[in-house]
């Protein structure tokens, strides 16, 4: 039968003329599977949120030496000038955007970065907060106005382009400008501190004067505290015939020739030498002598005269920046609320954009955690005077709570008390609470 008939073997000529290509698809499929696995692993690795950096560690990193090698000792508190914490924090965040695993992904045109959308949304939230912070610092720190203006212009460029120029180049330029501003502020603070140290205080100058008086025997014999030059001028006046024509000089010579005048002058001088009743000092001497209740420091001058690097930042500048932060948080909470499941309408977020809105809000809060910790250092005087320390701590705690680990592989958008969680609703609650705290802080400032 035809079913059981053996198939005849092809001759060598027939095999060469009609080749079989069925084996080629197997390595191709294996190569595609391997590339997909590599892309998935890289996507998971590149989508990990970087760890935040403490502002004090950021300042140490920019200064180039650890706190342990300070001259005051390993456990001495580090001195941070107003504005340094915010500048260093923005520097570290820009470094994180460029140097994190996968680099800056918002302008990628090749996989696996092209497939990822969560991390580019996260980057957009971070960059927006850096832009707002740098713009606020540009108006707050006049000593570093030029590099801060250049950094603001660089960050305002097209950060989605992959060439001519690349987004990484713009971010690096902004980072370098912020580094220049940080060093200008550091140098201004160092120059002002050196000037304060070189300027002697009232107590030091008085001590030096007493030491010179004790070491000079002629000064000890002079009861009136007159200098040597004045004594020389008196002797010259006695030997100069022109000076004797002066009425005052004649009175002096007459007083020397008159024995009664000499006795009177000796009687006037004896109480001063022997420790009798002293002559009352003049009002000018009383004003120049410091009292025990007045502290003798080099920082008694106004804050505006201490140099641009040492003056405390104004509370009005903090209130203006927090006003921008509040607007961002309100818009963020509204966008997250539109992502909450329910009746679909024209204002609701499309299902394929829910994760993008969530991760943009997550990046915004990640940046705000570090910026608020830095502002807690730079605006310490304004915050303490306004009495909003507790509210600031609550604001930082609320922002940190929004950075909790998301255990679900996808962003869920459950409804009500259903089986699935609603990540957008939780993030909206944290954002709304943070906005309320910012508004309360602004009212007190």
C-alpha cells in the first residue's frame, strides 16, 4: 500500500538543488528568547527607585572630605551655611538621574529603555522639583546668581531629545553650574569667617593694651597713660624758643620756676601715683570700656553686613517656594484622583496611563523628601521663629510614607473595598495631606 511504502532517498544532486532550511528557525527563536530575557532583567533592574541621600551627606560629598577629618574633631557637628544643603541636594539628585542604573531613560530610542515608561515618568517628577528649587535659589542667593541662572536655563531645555544636544549634556551642564554656585557660596562663607577671625574684639584689644603697659616701664610711671611721643613733644616745646613764645608754653615755664606751683602740681600728682582717689574718666572712656554683661563677639554686626554667604535665608523666600510646591501637590492629587476607579468620564485617566501618573507622583515625593530635609537645615532660623518645627516633621514623614515598597508587579486600581488595592488612591491621600501641611506652614511664615 502507498501508506506503508518507503520514501525513496534523494540523490546528492537533488539535495543540493532543493536545500531544506527548517533548522534555521530554531537558533533564531533561541536568540530572540535570550534577548527578551535580558531585556526583562534589565528593565526590572533599571526600574528600581534609587535610595534618597541625606542632605548632610550630600554637603560632605560636595566639599570633598568626610566629616570625620574636620579640624574640630571627629564628633564635631558640621557647619552648613544657609543655602548649601539645598544646593548639594539638587546636585546629588541630578547625579542620580544621570548615573543611576540605565542612566537617563526619558530620551532612549532603543530597547529596553524604549519599552520602559514607569522610570521616565519618575524622572519627570524629579526634574520638575529640581527646576522649581533651582529657580527659587536663584532669587535667594545673590552671591551665586550667575551660575544659578545658567543652571536654570540648562534645566529648562528639551530634556527628551537624544541628540543635538543630548538631554544628558543639559543635565550635566546644570549639575556643573550648581557645583560652581556651591563653591562660590563656600568661598564667600570662608572669606567672611577669616575676616571675622582677623578682626580683634574689644576684650582682646584691651588685654593687649594692658600687656604692653606692664612690659613698658615708662608707661607704668605715666599715671595719665600718655605715650612716648607726647612726652617728647613736651620736651621739644621747652627747648624751642618759638614754643616758649606761646602763652601756654610761658605758663609752663612759669610753673617750673614757681616753687608754689611745683608743690601744687606734686600734690595733684601724688594721689594718682599712690593710689588715692582717681580722676573720673570721661564719657568717651566709659563708652569704650566693655562691661561684663555685654558679650564681646565678632558677630555683633547686622546679618546684612556679615557678607552674602553668612546671612540667614528669609522666611518670605521659603514661603514663595512652598507656594510653588503646594501648587504641584494639588495638581498631583487631582491627577491621582482622576485615576481612581469608578464611572468613566472625560476627565478620568486612561487605563494605560495610570502607572505613569502614579510613578510621576512617586518621583515628585521622592525629590520633595530630600528637599524638605535640606530646607529644614537652611531655613532653620525662619522655621524656629515661626514655630512650625512639628509641622515640618509631619510633612517629611508624610512624604516618606509615600515611598513605601510596592509589592505588586503592576499598579492596581481597585474600587471601593474590593479584592485589589488602589495604589493611586493611597498616593493621592499622601499628596493631599502634604499639601495641607505646606499650606499650614506658609500661613505661619
